[in-house]
C-alpha cells in the first residue's frame, strides 16, 4: 500500500545527479531522521520502504523529509531490497540502512562518480564489462567507538548499484548482498555505521543472526556435531581476534570477539536442536 509519495522534492535536493537513495526500515525512529538528513543534498529521490508492522514514528519522520514512502508487508531482507530497488526511478541507487550515515566526503565522491556517467554504463578498466556497482568501505561504531579490527573494518558494502544491473538473491536469508550484471569497483570514502549502542542490542541482533544462520545450514543439509560446539567458537575467536586484528581495539575488541565466538556456539546448538526435532525451515 502506498501511503505517501511527494509530487516534488525539497529545494535542497533538486537538480542533482541521477541518484536514488533506498532505505528499508522498521521501528527506526531513533535513527532514520539522521540517515535521511545525511543524503538530503545528495539524492534527487529518496525511497523509504517501511514494514507495515512498524509501531513507532518511522513513517512520519520519512514524510517530514519529503521521502517517497511505501508501507508494505515484510518479505525478508533480500526481497525487501529488491522491492525497494524496483520502486526507484534513477540510474543509480544507493542503499542505506537507517543506522548508517553518509559523511560529506563520501557524498562528494559519489557526486564525482556520477558526474562522469552520461546515461550509458561506464566500462570497467580491467575488461569491457559495464560498471554495475561500487563497494563502499564502512566504519563500524560499537558503544561509541569506531573499530579497526576483528572483521569490522574495512567492512566493504556493495551499496551503490546501477539500476537494471543488480538484484538480490532472495534465497539468502541473512547478510544479503547484490548480484551484478557487470563489474564492481571501489570508492575510497567511508559510510558510518552506528552498529551497536547498548549491550542488549548486541545480544538481540547477534542471537537473531545466529538462529537465522542455523536455519540456512539446516536447509542446506548441514548438521551439527558435538565437536562443532567447541571447535567452531574457538575458530571464530582465533579468526577475529588474531587473524582479523581484533586485538587492535583493546578490551572492547576482546569482548566483541569473545561475543561473536559465543554466538557461533548458539548457532550450532540451535542447528543441533533443529535436527533433533526434525523441524521444517
């Protein structure tokens, strides 16, 4: 159901590059206003796809920023992103999460990229295929601190997509990413991700991911063994803390790497439970 679609754009976002920003959201009143403000001078179209079960002021905040607002049922992350992509009208689409911000330096780099696009896809420097997307590095902020290791940096995200050359695999339940009909290149400037502010938020988010990943593994025919309950968490801690430099972030890095190792245990214990109960996914 379409709730509001503005007939015009605020003056601050008129006459800019052919870029849409797409945001999918549910219960994001705490974050979404600042996300919208960070792209107000960048995009000629802002599309917000809000889940109809939203209980807070997310939709009204989107309206107040002049965004095209659609309130629709939740389909799952990849299907929701495909729907948002279909609602956009410009040549390029920047996907932004409600808890992310586009700093001015990244906005300037995106403007520079789009200024070289005159309607036909640019060709990759490495082959003749069109450039269909750009990876954007991302700073992750946990408890007010930007991380530099543990897998949270540089955390490249494939978010700037050429419309008509990208789609999301709807069979992937978590950590979805775009599949391109063309090549992807890299930008230099960073997104800012306000990842975790409170401990209960970390617990809820990672538990949800662990359970979803267990269902994916179960559907693929994977089964947990007793050794996974010990081996997988140890490998995850070693990978993040030593291999990916979690030690660079001091005691916070140690805590987060240990937390991620614990949720590997949660994933495999849940996978074991699915097999014991023989539950469909």
